[in-house]
């Protein structure tokens, strides 16, 4: 399909945006359509009206499905793609075991080919689940320099937008920490003018970062550059930070000047009320990762409590998958289970996808990113879920979590480029990638098995 001329996506129900307040009107258009030319949406409305206005446009059939803005993932780990089915060969009794005996061994076992292939597989998965913008947090100590370029190449080839960073940590020694800072700074400068791929400063977590490293990272962070860090995912972050530095993680980030409106804080489960207030005061972003938190048995973020204290709360997957609508459903179910209240969940949680768009706009020069509106980037998807009941602004969230979230994505369009058409990839071949991964994985897993656990948090 030629993307240089106007394309009309119709025969579906348009959901123009996820704002619970109805900021985008009309939010739900039965018999709706979207028209784009090049990288921009030029019209949103009823199909009948737009067919008259754009009679020469090429037609893309939604087959009765939901036409939504492209989804946004605020916290992913592409490098985890080749861990599926990996046996750590030891018991994982708590969160520090999970880190030390699984993820920190895996990231040290990665080489450049594994980094590149993991990114390609994850990008293909994002496309399959309708995620057009993704924030990734990467680590590969054995092939650090240039690793973000390998990931960016996969993102570019796949056609997505991304905000990338390298995980700075002291657990592998001071030289590695400095090298991580350099990789971030190089990539931030290199990508500063790129329309779809940007860099931010990546940090692991307070309990694996020395004061010297945080001070250097904060001092050298370019003006306006973001910061992406894990925060209070498990009580160990709070306990170890207080033991080593006399401060809780939020206090440390504030002391070093890293809390601001471009600070991305993954998890934030084990915080005190005054810390949520402080995050809200700084306009920092808290990212909920419900599936990963449940999998690691670290607890859950009470989204309503954080929101009630003024926090801007978004949604991520933390490498568990790339399926954002499924993550939304998980957030809803985890919330109800935690509260033991079958009537709750319809406050704060409906904001999550809309908040993701608000956050992504801070990192791209795109004030309409995440909406289907004239002038917005042509990022849109079709979920193969023809509504069996009437759908409107008043019941959109319940339709998402109870039905639409389980449906496959038929089409994925990013910046006007058709990446997935009738369930088939157009830019990457997932079958070829999977075949290559099956060849590469045994050597990666062998390297993993040869590595010892027992890493000290601060590299001593």
C-alpha cells in the first residue's frame, strides 16, 4: 500500500483518545474512520463523511474492529527476550535472588548479536500488540559501548518510536559505572534531533548506585534530558539505601537533583505517603508494572493511593511482554484483588493509558502524540474486537479490561507506515527472527550457566 497518498482506515469504531475526561471529542465514533497522509493524520470522523472528502484515498479495512491510538509502553526490557524458558539452575527465594541469580547473570552473558536479536524480537512483539512507542531500559555489561546503537537500529528497522537508555550501576565496579554514563551521554547527544528515537539517562536503582556515581550522572546529565530508574520495587532498595547512605531512595534522587518532570520511576511500590507527595511536587512519573510485580512477588503499587497524593502514574510491562492492553487488564485485576473490593478500579486506573501519552509527549516534540486527531502523528492500531454491545465514553474502560484487552491486533501503523497488516508483519519477519534465536540461544544459555551469582550490590 502506497503511503505517499492519503489512506483511509474505516469500517470500525474509532476511539480517538484514552482521556477519561473526554478531552478529545468525540472520543468514540461508531462507523468511524481515520485518514492520514505521510506521517500525519489529516482527518478523523465518520467513514461516510471522510469518504466524500477523500474519495481518492486508499482504503484499509478495520473489519469492524476498534481503531485506537498506537499504544505506549513506559518501561520495557528488550534484553529479556531470550530468557523465555531459561532455567536459572537454582532456587529464587526472593527478589535479590531473582536479580542476582537470573537477570544479572543474563545481562552479563549477552553479546552484541544477542542484544540485537533480543531488540528485534521485542520490537516485533511490540508491533504485534499495537505498541508504537516504547521506553526501554537496557543492560549488557560484556558489550556495553555501542549497545544502544544496536537497539536503535532494530527500532528504526521495525518502524517504532523509542526512548532508550543504558542501566548505570556500581555492582560491576566503578569503571563499568563510568562506561554506562558515557554510553548514555553519547547516545543522548547523537539522537537529540531524531524525530522517533531519543535517549535518556538510565540508572539501575538506588541500592546499586554509589554517591559518586549519582553525583557524576546528575552533574553531566544534559539539560532537558530525562532519567529512567527503578524505584522501591522491593523493600531491599529502601533498606539497603538507608544502610549504605542513610537516606531512602527518593531522598537520594532529590538530593542529587534527579527528580523532575522527566524522571521516570519504575515501580514505586514501597514508598511512604510523603514520598508520593514529593514525587507529585516534582512532577515525576511513576510507572506501574503489575504483571512483573506479581511475577516477582514484590507487592503491588496502589495506583489509587499514589494518584490521590497527586502522582502522575503510567503503565509499563518491565519486560514481561509487550501487550499493553493486557497490562491494563492486569493492573485492574491486581488492584481489585489487593483491595478486596469488587466495586473499585474505576478511579485512577482508567487514566493509565492517557497518562502514558502525556509522558511520551515530554520526550518528543509531539503535543498530540497518543491521540487520533488532525495533525497528530499517524500512530494507530486496529484491535480485532468488533464490539458485541454498545460502546461509548462512559463504558470504554470496562470494555477494554473485560473484552478488548484479550483480542489480537489486526493492523499497526506507526508514523503513517503500515507495520502490521491483517496480522502479518511488514517490516520484520518474526519467524526468521525466532529461527535465528533458536540457533543463538544455546550458546547464550551456556554462557549464562558458566557465570556465578553472588554479585555485591555496590561492587565491593
